[in-house]
C-alpha cells in the first residue's frame, strides 16, 4: 500500500505540473471558426498545379540490402511533366500494397465515381433497420484520402511517397509486423525522401492504422528530416489494444486482418512479370514466410494446454519483448503531431495516451476523438458544430509545419472530443480538468429499469447491506452489440443501430446495475475501472464489462467497455494509475503466463476490469449502467488453454458488503 500511495502522490504532482506548464487556453470551437473557413477555402481553391506525375515502383535499398518499392507522386504541369522546383514530401508506409491506395485514389478522382464516393452515405441511406449501411459508407471519401494518395496535396505543392513495407506489396523481405527492422526502414525511407532532387528536405508522414503506428514509431527515433506527423487511428500498446485485450484474443479482427495482409502480399508485379524483369528475391522471401503469424495465432487459439503452445506462438500470445519492441518512444517525439482517434476504435486504449505522452506543447500536438470505429470514422465532419473534415485538417497541418504558412492550426483544440451523449467540444486536456473518480457500488436491489437482463440490479453511492450471489453464463448475443462493432473494426455496424446504439438485446445475457436518473447534465472523462468480487467453478473464466448511458425511454448505449481473463488478474502497480482514495483508476495487468494465477474454484476472487478511457455526458433524466457478462464474442475470446480451463461454465458475482464490487467513475463536477 505504501508504494501505491507514493505512486498516487507522484501521479498527482506530475499531472498538476504538466497541466500548469503545458495546457494553453483552449479555443472553445470544435469547428475551428473563421480559421477553419479559411482552411476549407484553401482546399476548395483551384489547384496550384493541374496534373500529377507518377514514378511507379521506385526502388529504395535499405541498409541491410533489402529493396522496398515506392510510388512517387509529384506536382505536374498540364502536359504531365513534373515540376522542377523541390517540394516538401509526405510519406506513407503501408502493408496493404500500394495497389489498393492507387485504386482508391482513382475511384475518388474519376469524374463519374468521385461524386458517388463522396455522397455514398446519403445514396445508400435506406433507413432502419439498414441504417448501419449508411454509417459504414458515410466516411468513405475521408478515409480513402488519408489511407493512400491524396491528390489534393500533390497538386498543391507536395510530393507524396507511398511505400510497401518490407515483406508486403512489391517490396522484398519478410514482413516484420511493425518490428525493429521495419522501424529502421521507416527512418531510412524518410532520410531517402529528404535527399531526393525533387525534395526540399522537409518531410511529413501520414496514413491510417498500421501506417499511423509506424509514423509514431518512426517519430520516436527522431529522423532529422521529419517535421510533422498526421496519424489517423494509431496504436502503441498492441497487446492491450487489440491482440490480447485483457488477456483475450481480438478474434473479431486479428484473424481476418492477418489473412488480408498475408493474402495481399502475394499479389505479384504483373507488369514486371510480363516484361521479363520479375524480382526473384521477392518470390524467395514470400516462400520463406508465406503466412506471417497465422500458424502462431491458430496454435494459441486451439491448444488446450500451455505446454502445447510453442515458444514462437507464446511470443505473440502474451506481453513481453515482442510487444515492448513495438512500442514507440513517445518521450523522444519532438515534432508537431496530430492524433486522430475514436472512442470505439480498436486502438482507443492508446490514442489519448499517445497524445499525452508526446512532450511537445499543446497546439503543436493535437488530439481529436470521435465516436466512430476503426473503419467507420464518424459522420458530420465539415458540418456546422463539427470539426473540419480530415482532408482539410491534414492540409492545414502540413501547410503550417512543412511550408511555414501561418494559418492558425496550432490554435485549434488542442483536444477536440465528441462528448458521448452530447456534442463536439474543445478542451485543454484529456481527461478534462476537474475529473475526479467516485465509487458507485453494484447492488442486487432491483432498479426497475432492466427487467430484460439476467438480473436487474442497482448502482448506488453506498455498498449493499445484504450479501447475494448472482450467476451469469457465456452467450453469443454479443455479436449484436457495440463491442462487436468495435472488435470487428466497424464491420458489424451493418447490423444497424438496434445493435450498436442499444444494448438491450445483448443485456439479456448480462447482470445489469443501473443508477438513479441524474438531475443535471453530468460529465465523466477519463479511465474507468470496475472492481469485481467473483466466484468461479473452474480454474479460469472471462469477464466483460460495459458502462452505458440509459435514456428515459430505456435505450442503453455503451460508452466504454473492457474485459479480463480471470487468471491474468495480477496488476502491475508501477504502470497503473489510482484514484485519490487508492482504488485503481486504470489497472495495468501483467498479460503474461509468468503472472498467471489460476482461480481456486468456489473461492471468492477479486479482480479489476479496466474500461477504455472515454468522455461523455449524461443528460438530465439519464442513468448510468454497468453490465457484467461472461463472454464478449466476437470482441474477444480467451486463448485455448484459458478457454479450456474455463469450460465455458457459468460464473458468479459475489455481492458481499464486506468485500463489495464497485465502479470508479471519473465524474467532472466543476
């Protein structure tokens, strides 16, 4: 406890000092005001150059002799001749093959297809129950331009370089999945881009997801030419973000993602093949590692015992050197960095941490968090009361930091948040100033609001007076849930708002605990932790928890969620954060087998389930609800040995006044 108290004190002092030293007054206009009107006018103005010149599959030789391939897009005159004036360079390194980004660009630039892509959301607006199609389609144009080629940038004085990372696309080598050698490649590509005759030596990076992660990694290595980062949905703690959240595999994302990248890396350079200049080294490298990490994934999921899992599979199935090598050195980043994320993104665990961990002043770093999913960035950008669209923000960011245009982008934000249950807001920090954790206890007393659940309990400011044991069993209703949409990168939004915006169907498999309605608008901001007193009949189990906003009409909307394999409940206090009363605000679990603690069947076992950080407001008349589940398919599934030990048996929640279960909620009361 002494160490915990010291940790709390240090955390408070550091946080206070940082807030005083770094947080400037925020401009309280998430739309950007007059400055954003000017940014949009710049984007809408006629292009400086009428055309784009392309060099396809330019070879870039790395220091170990491996050859990467890049497409280089340069501003060009009307006849297609590249301009001679050196320009800033924007680099994007992707594992999804340059071919995809090129096809996406062609679709968005074609006179016939461009209007269809930009208006896709309204074109396919079929209404309920097909509203999920609209939600998935609406941000297609914004996602496409940041995913690959942004011709608007190129034709206004930037060179864009899109590179296949080693082992993918047309590049040689074996895919390292963001590993150390690949990180070195990022640095070498930036240095190469800065030294080319068409470059003025100033380089920025851009891209979505994987291409955002390798930007952050590269920035942490401080390449001399790098001057700006625009990272859309980056992660930095991959095991906790998506691979093994709470010790359970992200089954809705990881298998499909690995299959997609491994499949795409086998698409050959057909033109080179037909012209007799096929790269034999490319084929040799693919044959040496045909399906990167898929055998390890299958082994970790299917093996019934830890002894049956190979060291290679264990390396990627648990926290350790593999993941430590893939964490960016945030403390070393010293360039302007824009971080775009979503509360229900697969990397929502990391995105605020990346912003908070970069030691540059707010304004030169920005955080924008929406309410979408990984492949569904959210709607309304560019409309009144919403942030500018992503293309506009990207252009303004690079104009400021690569061209020294004084456009005021550093005055935007610095933290722009979609406050769930409310609207877009601007603030100086996340969590918001004044957020303080308060305990609410899980009580068996009926709230009268969740008769559809396995048990309708209450969420109260005092511990329950009488003990009671509640039982919940695993199920499959989670397929129709917001957690499912998050875990599948947004794909199951196709099931519609009846699943993603209303948890009542899923709650039929939950223990629900609901508060009284609030009298006034009540904000919460930051990490959330749920402390559970549990009993299992098997040596292991799995707990999933969500925190929900319950409207007066009964609609229950998930604000945040988390999960934990019971045997991986050991917490690393040194990396955790605490409330002022010493409870966990955010528990950082040891997600490795050395720390595994099988449960003693029948014995009460206390554990902490940390939910993703979030920002929300309960409107008057709304209630807060905690849902407790014994499964979360397809968001997460325990690995084979843990799943075998659990037997998918029913699980028990012990509501004991002497060892209560409670949630620590970061309310903003002032």
